[in-house]
């Protein structure tokens, strides 16, 4: 059997690593195509080296560009490879432009498509990844689900259940494999933040960095956050370019440490020891939840709501200028008092350890809504009450006569 995997961006590589290892164990011929959507060493080559992924068999060299340009370039350069190799299955990962482009090429050539991390939905059609996810799922014959709620989304989209396969989160498989190596690096000591609480920041989404006003507000907020806690900020190439284009200043005053993009192991080492992560990344929402690190996601919505309901993630819009700073203060006030000053692992566990008097606001609101529903009968309960009253009235007005139900 021949399987062709198409990857192109940093999140894809972390999903590819465990899949490649398992395919090799099973004696499957595995061909890897790198589209080159991400091409910076720290965001591409370093991941292949650190995650023990074989060098790509093909490199398309697509590079930067608009959504349409990247998608079209991948399709043009990938088609001849698929025709030549005639794989039994094309695997695509996540929700990048490379993901959708590869799915389109394979589907049009009548080659089966498998989507790793299928069924994620944010409901936000202004997010390009939402479009990529929905279309890729429709094109895929095999849908590999990372969480149970993904099946609900696919059923709502009319996807047959027999195409769905719940396999769990392959990114967490990679994290578990790499964590001992990452901790051994002691990245916090390397960047001068060991021994005290610190925050890790990543920002790269167009909604946060393309608009000058929004990006300016976020940078101001990070400066204020740095007055409270040390901040480590590996800057995405896209973000750095937008900062220059907008004529903004990227502070680097000791408390706010500005870095080049980090490899997977270094980044994981920093995140594992952080008191707070501020991000707009999808993958970091899952990683922080697994690690028990509080996460503030600077987005109005997420395709991974399980990280909010069962993890350590909280959502905030990028518009309020002091959002990360206020969040850090709240995290600081609710810290568990550990030896490293790190906040407790999750909102739910905070409530369990601290007792009922410290129930988180999100749980208090849920209890309030439930209490309100209990005070006001539902529509069906009111209808049953009215029917019961009518039956009682008829019994009272017509003695000794059976009333039909």
C-alpha cells in the first residue's frame, strides 16, 4: 500500500510525526510531500529534525502568498506527483491552505482522501481555516476525528457516520513523545526566566496582526503584561513583517523578551513551565490544556471548544487593549501558591481544591442559568399543567362520569 502525506505548515508537521512512525511500523510505503507553505528554518526544517520525521520526498517550494495564490500553486505542483505515484490514499492534516489544495487535487483524480483532525468547527466563516476544514471534510472519504464533538459537527453537515473514525489527538501523541526531551533543554533558564512566573506569547493570525490598530493594542497590552510578569515572545515572521509595515515598535526591555521563531522542543519546554500562555494558535490551546497551563486565546471563537469546557483555555477578543494584562492579574490572584508561583491547572480543579466559595465565574453563570430554568416551568410543563387543570375542571363539573384522557 502506498500512502502520500501532504504537509506544508508548522501545525501539520506535529500531526505527521506519529502517523509516519505508525505507517512505517506497519510496512506501508509512506511518501511525504512538503508544499513549502512554511519555509523558515525554525518553522519547517527544525521540526523535521526534532520530531524525527524523514526528509520530504518532494518539496513544492510554494512559499508565501494570498490564500488563492498558495492554494493554486500547491494544486498545480502537486497534481503531476499524484498522477505519477498513483497512491492508494492521500493524507492531509489540519486546516491549512495546503490541506485543502491537496484534498482538491486527490479528489479530482479519484484518489481517496483521509483527513487527520477532521470535524473541528468554530462556526466563524470569517476564519479561512473554517472554510478549509469544511471543504476538506466534504472531499475526504476517511475522517480521523481528534475528539467526540467532531462527530456531532460532521453529522450536522450530513456526513455519513461510516466515514468517521475516532482516533484521538495526534498532536498530543507528539507532545507526550517529545516532552522528556523538551524538559531536558531547560529553555526557561536559557532565556533568563527560570525561577519566577513568566508568560509565553504567540500571535500570527491575520485578524490580530494585519490591522494596525489591533496589532498596536496587542503590543501595548504585552508591554503592560511585562510589568507584572516576564514575557517571552517568539515572533512569527508574518507578525514581524506586519510590525515593520505598520511602523510599530517591538519592545525588548528585559522583561519582554523578543525571540526568533523557536523549534518544537524549545517552544514546548517554555510552554510546559509557563504561568500563562497568550496565543491565537489552535494547537497551543490543546497543548496547554494537556499540560495544565492557563491559556488565554486572543480570538472571538475556537474550533476546539473542548479546551474551554474541559481544559485551561479562555477566549478573549483582540479588541480590548488591556485584555492579556487583566487576564494575567486574574490568573495571579487565583494562583495555587506552588513553589514556582504557577497558577492552578484548570478552572474546574481550582473550584474543587478551593471549595464552593471560590467557584469560577463561568460555573457560577451556568448555575445561575440552571436555577432560573428551575424557577420558571418549561413550555411542555406549562402545557401539561393546563391540561391537568382542564381534566380536573371537567371531573368537578360532571360527577360520576369518566373523562377520556
